[in-house]
C-alpha cells in the first residue's frame, strides 16, 4: 500500500513539474515612462490629430547619435489621437520626437532631457515644429510608492496589534 501511494505521489509531482498551473513572467516591476500631452499654438486652425510618431534617444546633447527607441515587450513609443506615451527598460538622457499630423505635415521637436522616472511633458504644436517642455511631477518616485507605503503601514499595524495582544495576555496572567 505504501509503495503504491509513494509511486502515485511521484507521478503527481512529475506531472505538476511538466505542466505548470500558470505562466511565470520574470520581467516585473515598474519601468520608466514618458507621457506627452499636446496643445496647439495655431488657435484659428482646425484641431490636429496625431497619425504616427517616433521617439529618438540620444547620449549626445545635440542628438548627433540619435537612435529610435526599440519596441519590444513593454518598451515602445505609442501615440493616440491627442497624446503619446513611452515605456522603456531605461531611457537615454536626451530625446527628440517626430510626429505626423492630420494636416499631412511631419514636425520634429526640440531636443529635451528625461525629466524623471515618470516624466510628463507638454508639447506645443507649432506651424513647422514641436516644442517639448517638461511639466512638474513627482517623477523621481515610481508609481508603486503608494503601494509600498500601504504595505509598510499594514505591517506596522499588524505588529502593533500582535504586540498589544501579547502584552495584554501576559498582563492578565500576572494578575
């Protein structure tokens, strides 16, 4: 009987090892991001929408070594009609964007620096180019900061409850 149970146990372990219950992803954790909001300088013109865009990354301040931000996994530069978003495993120090708009023109931005972990930018659409300006944000903190603070508060709270319970139990036995 024992041999049969042992054999069944090992067969079960073998199948669990071969066919895992769920997939495992090793690429977790926050990644640096950039958010671009747009405003139009030409007030009398019809509102422009974004058709497509690319983000160049540079190590040199003049962007003479510009390379496209490669797309892969979560990394990439994505645009909607009135905003763009970039996620990367790590950004270079300098950047430049090039966008095609609904008026058929392709406009290129000034060279700008990474403004923090979660960078936020305001992009002014001008007749012939784009002006990218960093907006104030607490981008030095990853967006997981609030989750981390909540976990620490929960641990401290549980510790206080357990400590108070132990104190009250010991005190009640003394009296």
